[in-house]
């Protein structure tokens, strides 16, 4: 049971799993979202040709001619699992009712390719969206990234590196398109990999096992994180914060057992130092873990969409 709970936590589903007896339908963020009723959609669209993982799904609202502002949904899963059509997409799909297009992306996982392949893929997907905006009725000037856990890290990374060329792939035919996004929603993403265990030891929460050679973060960068501080710094969204960074909406559970709450606190503080408090929102969900029902309540999603409306509409 412990391993099952840990797997669920990595996928952002701990609260749902723990709240329901074994064998019960889990639904919500645990269940695969029902996209059958979405009539305007394109599935498994390749945005690059290096890997079968480089595909995205596009969903449009049922009504309206567009062009629609875009939520780029980035799944979590410890950088080694997860999928663009799994239950993590459920809250993002609520955007369809509010006039947003949702583009859900897959990216190369750490078992296939190490950093920086993941952020390169995210940026390629963003450029693909811009290059093909007219075809899919998308607004190329109104994009937000939104992800949880590893997806939160990549959403933040896309935000802070949007105007940089550090992670551009010269083989990308759309490399001339901007990769900048106009807003970021970061749900409990890891930010500074080599600080996580020290933060857990200081707080007494979670399990300080991120420094291990087989941890998700070490697997991502290809080395134990305490032996590769320069590489860890290069993989941190905080490294690239600048006045060009977009507004951020950050949420984190106070009882997160996998990513220390301090990760989001420090990111928010660093962003506020540069962008000002008005451009950075940090909400700590009391008692919430690594994802779970408190993130997906109508009340909480209303706050997320209020933020997106402010910056994308």
C-alpha cells in the first residue's frame, strides 16, 4: 500500500487515493477525463519527429469562432511517467467552458532522454502552437502554461526561459516563433532540486530521498543531484527569473510529502523581488498533500481562472 500511495503522490493523486477505500471508483483527477463529448478536437498531433512522445492534443470550446486563448497543459509524474490524456488534465479542461482552448502535451520522459530534452519539447510545442494558430483557431498572443508536480516545474521553466535561446533546438522548423507565454500556473512544482531534502529535514515533513542516485531528479539530470550543482542550477526555473518573466499563480499543499512547500515559497519570493507582488500569487492550501481534491474544487479553480482571465482575456 505504501508504494501505491507513493506512486499516486508522484502523479498528483495522493489525496484522492487516501480518501477512498480500495476498490472504489476514484474519479476526479484519478480517472481519465471523458473527452468523448468534446466535438472539436485533434488528437496525437506531432509537434516534432524525434520521438513518438512529441505529440499534443488540442481541444476547443464547443462554441465560438476563436481565436481562443490557450492553456498549455503539462502533465506531472516525476519526469518519468504520466500522459497528456490522463486524469491530471481534468481541471484544465474546465477551461473549455470558459472560452479557452486546451493544448495538452506529451514530452520525452527521463527514461528516454535526460534534461534538457523535456523543456526543449515544451518550447517546441509552444512554438508549434504559434506556427499553426490559424489552423486550429488559437490566439498566438495569449498562451499560459499550467502543470502540476513535474508539470509545474516545466510550466515554470517555460515561463522564466521564454525569451531565452538556451534551450532552443536548432532542428525545430518553428524556431523563429516566440516561445514566450503570458502567464504560468504552477501547482507544487519542484524548483531547486538540491535543496529539497534539507527542506524536508528542517520541516520534519516528507521523506528526504531526493538526493539519492535513483531519485526522479537525479534521473532527470543524469547524475546524483548533490554531485551536479551547476547542472541543477541550469535546470531550475528560478535561475532565469527576469523582468521579462510572465505573471505566476503558484499553489502548494502545506502537507505535501513529495515536494517541500518551501520550494514554492522561495520561487514566489524570488519572482516577487523582480516582478513585484502584484504579478505573483502564492496560495498554500492548508492540509493538502501533493495534489488531490483541494486543488480541484470549484472554488479553487475559480481562482485559477480568474488569474488566467486577467492575463489572457
